[in-house]
């Protein structure tokens, strides 16, 4: 299952807490289903404080993702390659500090955008999925999200790749701050108690997820047989929804 968001309904889930990391580095990763080209820029997620201190990934009208981060004096961004829709993607964004680390966007485990460094947002206290509450203009998402994680470290390529076949709570657990499966209408954090609150009733979507041998999960294309019947079809053993 996954959380479903619709732009017209301005749906989101978010947590505001002093227990969130207030500075970089951070890595944020999640599975995202993108149904179509958006009519306007949409925010997949935002981690921030205000219009001068935030990190986010956008889904844009040119069918590209944009990794962006900003402080009071600097604004850095980079775009991905063109993505096909409708499709599920594993997205990870690793934001470095102002000591020379880049902000790196990964799509399905591969680097697909690098924003130059020397940006150091601070004071972040809100993590939102499906919109960007710390910015002056809302940009609600149409899509689905599952298995979101937040780390106080720059995950490397091997760790990001591992997230395609393992849940966030199986990768760099020493630096994992929060893990939100976003299934069954439950927006709770399984790691640090940073439970999210839903706004405008995002839906629960019956998408299939493959269970890996180690117990981790990764997103897969929805199986319409499950969505119509709610019964596990023959040959679909090892999937959950």
C-alpha cells in the first residue's frame, strides 16, 4: 500500500518537531509513483524552516525532477533526466553541508542530478511529504509515496542502491532519524517517534510491493488483479499490498 496525494485537494503528511535534524547533512529517500506530467510544479517533499532555509525535490512540467536547497544567501538546484509516466521510481536526495559536499539526486539508485555546494540551510523543523509548507507558494503533489526515510548523513551510491531492495530501517541505521512506511493509513515513524499528521485526508492506495528475502520491501508496478479483487492472485506469492 501507499499514501495517495491529489493536487486539487492539497493533501500532505508532515511532522513538525524539535527532534528533527536542524542542519545538514541529510539524506531523504522514498518510493514515488508519478501518474502523469504535472500541470504546474509539484513538491514531492520539503524539509525546512522558512522560505530561506529548506531542502526539497520538485516534480516539474518538463517531466524532470529538481533537487533544490536554499539558505538566506544562496539557492542551488539541479534537474534530473526526463522521466516516463506513469511509473514508480525510487528517489533519494543527499544534501551536503557548506564545506564542499554537493546535493545529489538519485533516481532508481543512479546519480541523476548534482547541485553545487556552499548552501547551508539551518533551523529546519518540519518534514512534509506531498507539499512544501515552508515556502511562500504551495505546490501540492499528485502521486503516491511509500517507504520514506530520513538520515543525518550523506548516503553513498551503494547505500541508496540497497534501498531498492531493503526497507529504510535496514540501511545505515546509526544515522536513521525516521522511517515512515505510509501504508494502511498509518503515518507513524517506526524509528524515532516522529509521527506525521495528515492534512485533507490523503488516500490509501492498494499498490503491490515485493517482499525481498531479507524482509525489506521495494515498490513495484501496481497489480490490477489485487486492486479489483483484493485477493492475492495465483503466482503473486511474495507480494503484499
